[in-house]
C-alpha cells in the first residue's frame, strides 16, 4: 500500500498517493470487467428454452391497505400473511378467512419490507 512507503510524508502527500493508488485499482478492476464482458445478454438468452409458467388463478383479494403493497410474507404456519404498504401500515391477515387479525401503524411510511422470523 502507498501509505506504508510514505511514513514520513505529509498528510497531503499521503492522501495524493492513496488517491493515485485508488485510481489505479479502479482502472485494473475496469480492465478485468471488460475481459469478462465478451457476450451480450440477448445472445446468451437465445439458447435458452422459454419458461413454462403455470396458469395462476386469483384465490383471494385482501382489502385493507390504502396504498401500494410493497412486500408480504407467509408465516411458518402457512395460515397467516403479513403485508407492508406505502400507507405506513403492517397488516397481519388470516388467509383462510380473508380477515385482518392485526393492523400496526408504523412511525414512518418508509417501511419497504416485512417478514416473519423463523
């Protein structure tokens, strides 16, 4: 590392040396990336078989959030579901009966994810 060789150097000189070393490392990293960038995604995808997507049917509509639902997660018992939304609420649902079991108002609307702990 450049800082090891410049023990008696001023902080400004050390900073300059470290910045040069960082730029050299960035350049080497970009060169390595370019070596691996030898095919396009579309040319690789041409060789793949299309996915067989099963027919999906809507089973239930859970109404309760006032804004976009950002995340949901099934509980380990496979009966309950938790969902988070841009309205700032977490809702725990009973998926069998279509009912809300608990609504939790969050301190912020920036709740982007939710999950059950195992």
